[in-house]
């Protein structure tokens, strides 16, 4: 059991690793007391910078008064310190082989910062009680899981929540899965993972040629990055305004995303060719009695239906498969005169109507 | 296309602006929201350094 702030700081990164399911952390093990107004910062060199007044002192107080009853305001102060700790640790999480150099390069690309900060903040809030439980903090500060604190990054969090929830729905995945998966990635892999999930949840893998997949994914990624970059505009504004603008922007970007996917799916959906029926006039008078299709010589098989095998018109194709050849028609005297014109090609719907009108399909 | 130097300079201006706004806030939640956005921009500024 952890009994001091020092013990907590020793264990906190491993608890983040455990609850996230990430493969590795880039934290160097060093904590630096932050200056210059910084509350918390996961530095690219692997050091963790934490503010004394808002993070380190509340965490000391948490253990100095271990087990004592606290006010809600005190419990919220602890939660805010812990959620910042978890948020910063989530920046260090990554898959096997991830490097801070690659993450640092990717963080500079449009839309990377908004996604990474939004994911880290939202995930840290959603999993804070798991983190508290993992570190055994409920025993030190009874009631800490009963109070709530509000997320920061109001410009990013609502859009990220909408975005990741939509990806869960499209993938048929449990709520929170996309957020959890993205949180395990560094900036290098986050957009790649998000776009892969979007692409794989669409019909595009079945429609688009494999060599077109990278270009489609790139187009989706660029559009999404641009939308997320736009969220930065709301950062200087009050939380309420930033939250509502982020939510509206998230809704818009999802509308655009779905339109983009629909357009791409249509682009690669095969256009069904019209069904054609070639009607040849009967060469001979009909023999008495019904005969099977197989016994009719090819030259006297006037009705040939051609339809793409897997087209939406296949049902019509099957419906027309039972059309009796004209050779089985009643004697010619009871039929309209055979057309003197060459074989006609008519659209399927007309063909079906013609077949009915001539009585060839109703016997 | 904005150069890295220009982007770094713009990021520093944004950090300073967010810090000023945070200092002027009475609501601690507003202050935290602005300060943490500034922290994120510090992370970006460090990434932009050669």
C-alpha cells in the first residue's frame, strides 16, 4: 500500500500503464518541479514537469492526512491533481517501438495536438476512478470517487468525445473502445489508427481496389486533421463558449466525414448495367405440347436475358428465368404477327411488360 | 506556407496570451482550462525547436 506522496510518484506511471493496456511508457522516471506557470507537462525528453501549488502540494496533503475525512472541495482538489498526473502520463504511453522523436515530429502536424490533448484529457477523466482504485487512494481519501471535477481543454474534449463515440458506433465496438485505443498511441499513430478504424468500418474495403486504399485514407485524414486544427481557435475563450463551439464543430466534422465516405463508396460501387433481353422472332411454328428449354435448338431460343451476376437486378433476372420460350406459344393464328423487324433490344422493365403482354410469361 | 520559425514565434505569442487570460481569471476552472492549453502550446513550442 502506498503511504506517501513519494510512493505515489514512484508508482503512478506503472498504474497508468496497467489501466491503459499500453505497451510502454516513455517517462524517464524523473519529475521536475515546473516553473513559468506550467501546471503539468510531459516533456519530449521523458521528464514530467508538475506545478508545486496545484499538483505536488495537494498530493502531499493527500497522504499527510491519510484516512481523515475531507471536504468535497479538498477531494476535488486531489482529483484535479491526480487527473493532471494521469493526463500527462497518457502522453508518454505508446505501442512497442514508439519513439519520442517520431511522436514529437508528428505532434507538429495539423490536428495532432487537438486530437492528442483531447484524447488524453477525456480518457484521463473517464478512467480516473480506475486509476484511484489501482493506486489504493480510496483508503487514503474516503469519498474521492464520489466527487466530480470538470475536464479542461474545453476546445477539444467535446469534439473528441463525439468523434470517438461515432467511431465506436460505426465499428460496432463497445463505448469508449476507440478512445482507449487512441490513448495507447503517440501522435505518430493516433490519426493513422483513427482513419484505419473509419475505413475498415465502411464498405470501402469491399468496394475500392486495394491500391486505392492509401489515397482514400490520406484524403480522409487530411480532411479530419484540418477540422481538428480548426478547434484551436476556441482555446482562448471561456469554457462554456469553447465547449459549445467544439461540440458544434464535432457535429459538423462528422457530417462531412459521413458525406465523404458516402461519396467514396458511391465512386467505387459498380454501376449496374441495364438488363437486356434479345427477342428473336420464332423461326418455326410451335411444336405441339410443351417442350423443355434444353430441347430447344439454340437458334430458336429467342429470349436471352443477360444480367451482371451480382447486380441488384439479379432478382429480376431470376424472375425472368422461367419465361417460356416463344416456341411453346399457342398456334400462330392466336398470336399477333411476328415482327418483321430485326431482333429488338429493350430495357428490362419494358421487356418484362412485353413478356406479360404477349402471354409468354404467364403460363 | 508558414515557416517553422514563424510558427514558433506565433506559438509563443499564443502562450503569452493564454497566460495573461489565465492570470486575469477569478474562476479557478477557467484558469486551469487556459493554463493547461498554454502548457500544451509549450509542448508544441518545444517540439518546434530545432
